[in-house]
């Protein structure tokens, strides 16, 4: 019986933790035959100026994004030469809605992203209670390890011990709720006690 081929989307960003997240996914999530989609979304170019200048800026951003994705692909091939890889580079917003749409269109089973201070995941969490439902797949956010990786790099056999990652499986990434202020109140006496005392007084 053949295993179902899963599509793993890795968010490509110009931050080290994004590469860390991809390496973690290669050693812990990827199975033989799975397809890895390297997704890079560059910011929109709505700026004042001529259309030709905006088109030129758009081409440069697309080229830069593609080159960045190629560097991620090189890491994939170095670790797992037979990995099936596709690259998607497109324009979008910084709030994560474009990434959400593409992940759903691709039909991904898992989304892997590096978690950092400017991560789009936090922006999505501000707007949605359960971002896992938005993506319609498992979301894995990986924090940068506190200790640096070894220069030789981990192998599949020792990945569980040599890669000191803080893995966060986000089924419902949310912003912490601010507790409501407590309203002072008075403790009301037991009504039955009041009735009992009133009856006793009548008898007296």
C-alpha cells in the first residue's frame, strides 16, 4: 500500500530562524516522496512614482526572493538529494493573508515557519482566534535554538539529540488574554439563617 504524498510548505524569509525551521522539518517531518514547497512572499510595491519604476522594483524583489528560495533549495538538496522541491515566489501583504491563501490553494498538510519577533504568525493571531483553521493544516513554528548548531550539521539518525530546538506545534496560536478587573462585592448572608433568626425572635 502506497503512502499518501504530503505537501510541506516552508516559509522562506531572510532570517536565520527560517533556515533553522526548514532544516528541522527536513529531519523530523519530511518522508520519502513528500513534496516541499518553498514559499516566499515579498511586500507589495505600492509607492509613489512612475509605473516603470514600480515595475522595476517589482522585478528586483521577485528576483531577490527567487535567489533566496534557491539558497533554501540548496540546503534541502545537500541534506536530502532526492527531495522533491518546488519554489513559489509572489507578491503579498505582511499580515500573512497571502500566505494563508496560497497554503490553502496548495493543499498543504503542514506549514513550517521560523518564529521571530516580526513573524506574520503573530499578526494573524491578532486578527484570528484560531489560525490553524485558516490554513486548514498543521502549523509548526520553530524557535531559534539557544545553542548554535554544530558545523558538521545533524544527520537523520542523531537529529533527536543534536538539534536543540524549541518546537511549537500551533493548533491555536493566540494572543494572551488580559484578565478582567475583579469587581468588589459583599458576601450576602444565608437567607435561611435570616428566616430562622426572625422566627426565633417571634417566639420570644
